[in-house]
C-alpha cells in the first residue's frame, strides 16, 4: 500500500512510434451529427497548420452472446440487475477438478443463426461469433447489397480456437483411429476460422485478420480495426472476439496453474473482483461484435451512432509468462497511450471497465496501475468489473466488456462489481460495489490484460458534433 501511495501520479515519458506519427497525419472525415440526425455536411474541417485530420471511428451496431443471455439487451439487463451467469459446469466432466463452475452460454441453438450444413462445418467458437455478427449487422442496418465489399473487413480476437473440437478429435483418434476424424477437423479448429467464416457468410472482402493475444485479444482486435479505418484501408470493420474452451482439458490446465477459483459451493458468488476473498477467475464462453465505421461513411448512410471509439493503447509487460508486471507499469502504459490517442487526459475519464479477473495478482496490480496513472483522481473515477457476473471469456472478454462500456455511455448507468464484500487494503478504489449507479459517462476506458504480459486498452466517448 505504501508503494501504491508513493507512486501515485508518476507517469513515464510518452513513447512516440512510427505508427503514432503516421496516424497523426492521416486525412479523415470530421462530418458531424446533430442531435442524432445526420447533417448534409461532408466537407472536412480545416486542420491545424501542417497537420491533417485523422478519420473518426464510430460504433453503429452491436451483438453479444454471453452467459447472461443471447442478445445485447439480455446481457445489459443482467449486468444492471447485478445478476450472475455463473453455474455448475455441465459441458464437460469436471468432477475431479478444483474448479467445477463456469460461465456457459445457455440455450444457444446454432441453427437459429446458421443452416444445418454451415453449422456442422464450424466449431462452437465460430458458431457463436457468426451469431453475434448477424445480430450486430441487423442492429447496424447495413445494406450489404449497397456496400463496397472490398472496403469492409473483419478483425477478430480469439485465444484458443476450437479447443473442444481438438479434445474430441484426440479422443476419436485414440478410440477409433485417425481415419475416423471429421474431414473438416483441421479447418474447424484453426483460430482464424471464426473471422474466415464471417468473411465468407457476409461476403466481406477487405482487410481480414485474427488476433491471438490471450485475454487481450478482442480488445486488441477492436483497436487494430480502428487503425485500419483510420489508415483508410476500410470504411466498415466487423470487430470483436469469441471463445469457447470449456473442456475438461482446458479447465484442468488452468486449475493446475492455480488460476481458477475453487469456491464451488456458491457459483454465483465465486467471482469476486477486488474483494479480499478472491481466489481465481471463472472460465466462461461467448462472443461479442462491434460494427465500426468511419464517421463519414456512417453519416452518409444515415446510421444510428452509439458512441465514438477514440483511442487505443497496446503495450507489453516484458516481465513474465503469466504474472502481471508487479509495479503495474505495462498496464499503465497501455491505459495512458489509449487516453493520449483519444486526445484526452486521465481526469477526462468518467468510468473504467476494469479487466478485474478476481485473481489475487491481477486485481491488485490493475489497481496499482490506475493509481499510478490517475493520481488522486483514481479515488474519484468509477470502476467496475463485468467479469464479476459473466466470468472470464478469455479471448472474447474485451469485446463483451466493450459493449458494456458503450451501454454505460448510452444509458447513463454503470453496472456494479458484484460480490464485493471484504475490503482488500491494496484494492481501495471505487469499484461500484454490488449496486448499479446512475452517472453520466462522457468518456470511458476499457482494460484487457493477457497472459504473456500483453495489454490492450480502448477509450470510448459519447458521440458529439
């Protein structure tokens, strides 16, 4: 605690990269929207002398499939109510494992979103993503027949790929022989196939990529999608993340690392971010998608705009394979760079959607990083953890948390961190404990920190003219 106090307000010098300089000199649209209605102005605003405006990026569609429900509305309603989606694991045998709970998606039927043939040729993580993308596309009201497919791309975060299908394939080979494998086994399991299926099904022919930076994957995918649009390589990007890795092997792997909770008796109370009795994260599955557009493109077609996505910061701890940097420096750099990239200051941030995993090291380190960056203001900014209710969606977590952050901006409500009961002196900030809070949010930060010390942060802003 003395260390946290003594380092409050200290900030390392900003690093300027070639990419930063390139982005700062981009052309871009600064067409404005008045009171939610597009204007007819499309003329770029004059930039400062020697400087060119970068393209602004906005969110026009969202889709989510989570342990709290199969739509964005169900997800958000559950968060505001402080309801947990965590329960005893039924997808696989965990009877011999120390963690026997998870955040499973309930009631998902692939053929509600895909025809039977398509569904059979996809792993569950791809099915979840296609379903979330279909929702987001419908929500955005994009008419694909009127769009230039070459200017539409896909960027998806994923941590593990088709892990249940890998385990199933191994069992098939062991019990029946290699020639009894599903002929689609290889294309099904590859991590890039979720993005590939979205490109194929929706006919998106532009920039396409998959990010596999563990728990930071979806956030980094969204951040990279921003840069693709800023660099004028696309007008529309489908961006987000997906994960489905609830298997005996997958959960066992985390158990032997002692990364998971062992509080199995009350599943809904096991995930306790920032609480003194936290003992590990809860594994979960799901998918989240944002439709990102250049502001100019969104206004041209009269799109509804949820928010502006204004900043991205990505860093590496360069410290340890699984443990976070003990002084929070890597996380702090990513947060600071995201805020600077949004052309804001730390005191402009009204809300932080924390990584908040419910692990002893992460929560204390993230709290320290916030204190170091925000100084005294750290005690005033509202912070909450979506994972307290849905668990840790691994590579997809940043996408659903981005949606929660955007909803906080559009609804003027911050969802709580549930199960916050016992004070940890190293975690003494305002985590919006247990009950949702009404608050105007003009700018918000969303954090994701992954194994390998890979950090990604995003800044969202209320859309204004």
